[in-house]
């Protein structure tokens, strides 16, 4: 069951995947630091003049769905499986 949040989160650490794509390695959510264990699955959505990046990252027990504005600044936690 997916819990939907649509809440801005603070990214504490970044890494780089293929083609030097920025990928969160650690984020803060509800006062806890969450470490991601892999690069996850990523897709890019282009709509009009906007580009958004959607990622599914795991901490080993849950899958976190994050959205980026693709400008490097703001990340939103969309939901948790």
C-alpha cells in the first residue's frame, strides 16, 4: 500500500548515476535521516517547458518516490511503498 505525502524534503547527500545524473543518497524525513542503498529507477518527464525527474529509491525495507524540479534545488517526497 502506497502512502502519499507530496511533501518537500531535505536532501543531505547526493551522488551521481549514469551520465552524471544527480541522485539523492540520504534524505531527512520526519526528523530521521534515511540512507538509500542503490541508484534506484529514474524517469524524466517533459511537459511543455518543464522537465521533472521521478525516482524510486529504497532504504532496504521501503521504496521512496521522489520528484525533482530538475533544477537541482527542490525535492518532493511523493509517496512511500
